[in-house]
C-alpha cells in the first residue's frame, strides 16, 4: 500500500481513536487486529499505517530500527514506538494486563501524538 505522510498520519489517528473509543465503550481491551477485521482491510506492516509508510523507504524492510527512522509520528523523545516508555509500549502492557480503562486512555493519547517535522 502506497501512502503519503499525510494519509498515514490520518489513518493512524483514525485507527487509534477507534481503538480507544471502542475499548472504553465496550469495557474490554480492543487490539489493532480488530480494526483491520472490522473494516475488512488488508494486512499492512506491523498493523500500523506509520510502519507501512516508513516501509516504502526501505531497501531492507526487515531492519526495524532503520524503518523507524522514517516514522512520521513523534513518540515523545523515544526513538520509536517500541522504545522504553513510549505510549505504544505502555498500551501493549495494559492490553496484556487486561486493563481496558488504561488501554483505552493510552490509545486515545496515541491517536493525538504530533507528527515528526524532521523527516
């Protein structure tokens, strides 16, 4: 799937808002896979529009850290979504702990992360 930076960010925000609101409304942890199943969408890189966008620039698509260099989202000082205390890591932890309240709040925060200006 070819994506522009703007389209990747728009879809990223739409997906994470949907996850957050559905999680809080249904009082259960909603995972990214549900977005793709619900709307009958084809699988994309890491089930993430930002990863799919970044993948377009890769010669060696399996090099995660290099792909993250092209991520259009600013994860708050972290190098990528999977580093340290990035919101995505915290969201995955809450999903694993089946803490739907916190997972829903984190998903809504992820939806509003700013875009990176330097790429």
